[in-house]
C-alpha cells in the first residue's frame, strides 16, 4: 500500500507525500504554540514561583546572625555622616559583648588612667590623698641642746564622705631639715621602721593625731651611719603620709 500507483512516475507521488507530511507538522506546531500562548498566562505553576522569590530574599537578609543590620549600618556611611561615628555605631554590639566578657577593663580603662595618680599612695578602697590633709607641729618653739624635741602629726579628713586609711607608724614620717630645707637630718622611720597596719575610719572633719619624739641626733635610712648630735640652730620639721607632705614648721635648738 505504500508503493504509489498511478499514471505518473513514483517519485512525484513521494514528493507529494513528503510535502503533505511537512505541512501537517507545521500546522501541528502552530496549533501547539497557539494553545500554549492562550493558556500560558493562567499557568498555576508560574505564579507561585514568582511569589516565592521576595519571601526567600527577605528570609536571607533577616538572618539571626545580624548580617542584615551590619549591612544596613555600613551602607549608611555613604549618606554624609562621619565615618568615625558610623563605625562606632555599627561595631557597638560587638564591642559591648567583648567588653562584658573582659572587664568594662576598657571603659574602666580610660577612667582608671585618670585616677591612678591620686590612688598611688593609698591602697585600693582607702581614702585618696586628695581627701586628707597632713600637719605637723613642734611641742615647743625652743629646745635646749641635748633635749628630746616632741612633734605631733595630725591627719584630717577634709573630704565630704567617710573613708578608711592605713595610718600605721611605718606610713607616717616626721622629718627634720635644716632651716633652708636643703639638708635632711633625721626621720622617725630611719632606725625604727614599723610595718604594722593601723586602719582608721575617718568621718568628714575627723582628725587622727600621733606624737613622735626625736633624740636630737642625725640619722639616715637603714640607720647604718653614725648618729651625731645636732647643734644649736634653727630647723624645720615636716610631716608626711604616703604622698602627702605638710608645710614645714620651724623650731629652734638653743645652747
């Protein structure tokens, strides 16, 4: 049945058949394209895919690791604000976490550096030097040669709050100088160093007074040099507590 029959040569019939098949294929393709074109806009699978795209993007930018916030903060540096301010703001969550795990040793750091000088002479938690005043007085204005002058050192809380301070004898110094203050002659801690603590609680205005006697001879730290009697003349006495020094008080040794 496939063999063409007719008065014409067989190749003519084959050509007609091939042409008919080609036309049928083209018509079928056009029909399929037309059907797809008419029904493609209402394809139920296309719309959900398009609708899911924004949702997926939103989930990514709001990830719990805070990357969206970091991106937003870094992007704001181009709006004309100073880079230093934006950098500080964008890094604040991380820096706070780091500070909490370490000290607050950094915020603490700046304020600690400012007060370290004032606290040098006082133990931690004790009265700072700036809240105390030191004064020393001689028992008499004139002493005879060979006598033992007596001095009183007074420590006063001039601050506005109560505090404590170690006033042990080893921390209190009474020093005798020549009248011009150029030569140190004696100190109570040279030959009798004392390490015993004496913690005193001082209310605002409270005073702590201590008396010291001087043998009238010279001394040096460690008390190794020979001690020589101090001759008649005018001298000054100075009181000291840690880094605090009193004003010099004059007295005389007479023949």
